[in-house]
């Protein structure tokens, strides 16, 4: 028996997706404009955009049913998936012609994607990511999932949406901390494949953070657009040849070796991108200690993290956590570490031999470097 499953989905950059004159959302994922839409969103997005969402579908003559989930990583669990599935049952959705619409951040689109992948073994859906992390990462790939028993994304699937609509206008209402959170994933991509993107973040990072990618400053117009374009294009280029992750050495796993355990161990204190930032700082120092990255480049990376208001260390980064995180990553990557380490800025190589001592030394270096939100003079490892 041999079968193939071709995958094709549209990633569309659009403007003012909730303007009734914009066709993208009404037509997304369907051959002809469906008469009904099940729209899943979260409480915060509903508060900010619920009225415009309803008005959009009403103006288009589409009967829209809104399902609203609790916001936040703490609510990214199988219970949320069951809630969505129950709504599908209650609405009696048609199996192919009425693609579900998920409007929200990475948590929301991961939950909706998982619910759609399992409902009748696959219900088409459309993603409208409303956070920066959603627009450059969570929203444009094929992975869905929820956390389970303290483990990040332990239950999930590969189930791409039919279409993804990216509208930067949503970022205008995003709190600054969540912009920084998305910038962490953009920095990840810059570090593993795009030196120019790194330089853009180095030069314009604080302004992007302040202006929320709305390009308010005419002197540097176009920077926000170029950063988004490079981040999205780079991410898709990394995903396309390896969508099902047959190859477990993935450059885009950079920053995701220690961070899953860290993020879950302090939930909800660190956002996803913040945990990724701490992981990137750790592996940057390991690369430098191995002679793969110069001290000057290491310091540039650490400076960009701090300019983007991202952490480079956290009190939970203690030896036991680093050991447990490494062990779980080895299981996740099928028995080998396959840890991406940067070689300078913009290139990467994989290592299977990162030792506990190297990670501990890196954590200690970052903790003692100062400038982080902890008591002056407290030594690593702390209690
Ligand atoms: N599937 C993937 O490939 C993939 C990749 C990267 C990250 N992720 C997942 O994404 C999640 C993180 O994503 P996130 O940071 O978007 O989280 P999130 O969905 O929790 O959104 C962050 C917060 O912003 C609010 N929000 C959303 N849009 C808003 C807007 N336009 N204005 C104001 N507030 C808004 C949300 O309600 C939430 O409170 C993690 O669970 C991570 O595992 C998945």
C-alpha cells in the first residue's frame, strides 16, 4: 500500500480583513462563499473585534456563529478542544463546504486546528492570526496542538488550514509585551538564516516594538513590512520542504530545546517567545564557548534581546530544569539532541553532544551578567 497526500494552502497578506469590502475572509477556504460560518475566537479578541466580525459577516449575508474560548496558555488544553467540538456538533456543520474560521493568537489557532483535525477526521478550516507570533509562526505552519499534563503541545497533529489570512492591522491593539513575544520568533529566524533581518532588528527593533508594526514613522517607512515579509517568507521556506517533520534536524527548532520545559514549569509567568528568548541566549553562549560564534556576535545577540525587552535568563533556569529539559528534548527528537547552534549570525549547525556542564555554565554566565530583573549579587544557581 502506498498513498500520497499533497498539501497546498494559501498564505495571504491582506489589509483590513474585517472591512466588508474585503472578500478574503468571506471566500477563504471555500470554492464558493459559504452561507454559514462557525467562527472560533477568544475572549480578548471577541472584546476587541467581535462587533466588527459580526458586522462583516452580516454585511456579506453569511450566517456566522461565534464560539468564544478563554484566552491564554493556561487554557490551551483538551477541554478547550472538546468545547469547540461540541459547538461543531450543535451547529451540525457540513463536512467539506463550511470551513471553520479561527480568529486569534497562537493558542487559539492551535486549539481550533486540533479540533478540526480530529472532528470527523478532518474539517477544513481557515486561520486569521491576530498576534505577531501567530502571523510569523503559529498561524502559517501545519502544526496544531494543546498542552497536556504539564507538557507543551503534547497532544496535537499536523493539519494545515486551507488558507491563512495575515492582516497586520490586528497588531495595533496588541500589548507591547506580546509584540516582543513575536519578535522573539522573528529573531530566531534571523539568527538561523537571515543576517539582514537581524540587522533590521538591531537597527529598528525598539521602534517596531513601540509602533506595533504600523509603520508610523515616515522616515523609515517600509521597515515593518520588510521585517514581516522576511520573517514570513523565511519561515515558509523552512517549513515547505519538511512540513511533516520527517527530518528532525530543523533550524526553526532553534530556541525550542530548553524553552518548552521552562515555559511549562513557570506557566503563566513567561510567554512562549520569552521562554524561546531565554533558550536562544543559552545556546548563543554555548556556541560562543565552543568557538562557533565570536564574543562580539554573542554580545550583539544579547543586546538585541534586551533592546526587544526580552529576557535572557530566568530564576527557574536551574540545573535540574536544564537536565530535565534536555532529556525531554532528546525523547522529542527521537533519541538524539539535534540542537541547533548558531555559527555567527544567520547560519546554524546541529549538535548531539551538548553537555549538562555547558548548559549550566551558559546559564551561570547569563545570570551573573546582570541587567536582568533579579537581586543584585545573587549567585547562580539560586534557590
Ligand atoms: N503551531 C505552531 O507551529 C506554533 C508555532 C509557534 C507558537 N505556537 C503556539 O502559539 C502560542 C503562543 O501564541 P500567542 O502568543 O499568539 O498566544 P495567545 O493566543 O495566547 O495570544 C496572546 C494574547 O493576546 C490576546 N490577543 C490576540 N490577538 C490580539 C489582538 N489583536 N489585540 C490584543 N490582544 C490580542 C489573546 O487573547 C491572548 O491573551 C503558544 O501556545 C505556542 O505553543 C504554535
